[in-house]
């Protein structure tokens, strides 16, 4: 088994939604459930040792994904911008759940590479707090320190909607990621603040212009935690060859997203997506970025994934498919965790 440290999951969103309906996040995570993708029993079974856990602020009204037209294309309108106070309140509720799990022994919130190493060695689920879209922050970043002190070690300036920091891409197919402007002045300040504090900057969900704006300013390796190859699946959320080349150049990383719309040639929601589509993206990404710059970014609990994995308990099915495709154990260790650990340490100013 190869322990997997994964670049993106939405388990906190599922636990938060359930708590709003009377559920108990600690019981659900530690005791397990049949719902969604991640809980402790299923993570242990599948060798999912930890990952970046998103603080994601849901839209005020539910996102309705547009059905494909007869020729297969679809255009999902971009979600509406969010109110800061609404977003701040929900972000604090996600953090409340994260620490209730930490205190109950469900997982360990990790702030350093050493914390992750320790959690992995002890068999604890290593959770790194990530903010997916910074609607909870004010333009002067007066709340950033508060979140940093609460353990935030990674953020994406935008999700797939616009905010005061920049512009996100819609869930549309086929579509270029060059859909809107890039970072705002406040977004540029956010990149600088992350560089100086040591918070990883995640460029998944941002427009292509935003990607280049961040690339120009940031002194970190370029990271897209849960995006795939646009050449294979031309959704706006995936990365062009030019973006992949820039990631390679910066010693950065791209994490494979398991959601079927981002894997399939036709960009559709269809859980009967073969494992070969995942291997095909990994092969392509490794060809463009190199074996040191590709990793996993499942998006567990974030969308429909191939039935060959089904949930966190099936994580090793992907590892096995890659093994059968010819990846040796040293390469698998890089894809499964070592590459993530390297870029996190770089972003966190840890030289070892
Ligand atoms: Zn996402």
C-alpha cells in the first residue's frame, strides 16, 4: 500500500451540511457513514493518510449545473458573488468542526511538514486547512492573520465565482480557461501576503489571466491542487499545456482531480468512467510536468467520481492502476505523497 496525502477534499462541507440538519460531525467522521467519500474508517481502509481540507463557502443559492446540449457542450453560469460576513460566519463554522475533530482524535490539524510526517508515522489523518475562495477575507486582509493562527496553510484566491481578489472559471465544456480578467489589486496583495506568511497559493479555479498574474508575482512553486489536462478534457477548470509548462518551470505541482467531468473526453458527469481515463491524465501530466510535479487532488466529497474508486476506501485502486500502467514504487511514492510534502514545505518556508 502507498499512503496517500491528497491535495483537495470537501469533507468539511459534507459534515457542515449534515450538522445543519442535526448531524454530529465527530460521530460521522470517526464512526463512519455510507454517505459521501471520506470518513476515518474508509480513509484507513484506502490508505488515505491525509490531505488539504477545504473551507469552502457554499453559494447562497444552490449551484445548478446546466445539462449538456445535444452536441455535448454545456455552459454553467458562474455563481453569484458572496457577502463577506456570510462567508466569514460559515468559514468559522468549518474551523469549529475541524477542531472538534482534532480534539476528539478524528484527525490532526497540521501546520508544518513535521506535523504531517508525525501524523503519517502515527497513523493519524493529517489535515491541512485550505480556503477555497477567499470571500471570508476583507480587501485589506485584516482577517488573514486570524485564519493563519487558526491553522490556515493554503488558499485559493477564488473558487468558480468572482470576488474582490479575482475571477474564477465556470464549469463549462468545451471552454478555454481564459474566460475573464485575472487578479485585482487586492488579489495581488493577497499573493504577496501568502508569500510572506508562508501560505500555499492554489491556482485551481482561477482564470488563465489570474494564473499568469499570480505566476508573475509569487515566489512559490506554482500549484493547481485539483485540476487536470485541458488537452485531454477541455473544461475551463483544466490546465493548458502552457500552464503546465509554467508549473514545471517553477518546480510546482498539479494534483489529479477525480471528478468525472474533469477526466472524461466528453466532460460529462458519469460515474461509469474507467480508471484508464485517470491513468491517461496522469501519464499526460507526467509527460508535461515531470514525475516530481504530479500528485493527487481527489476532490473527494466535491463531486461524482469513477465507480472504480467510489470513495476513500477505494483510493488504492488508482494506485494499483498506476502500478499496472508501469509506475514503480519510487514514482508512486512521489505521486501519492512526497511531491505534496515537498511543495508544502517550500511554500511554508521550511528548508530541510
Ligand atoms: Zn474545487
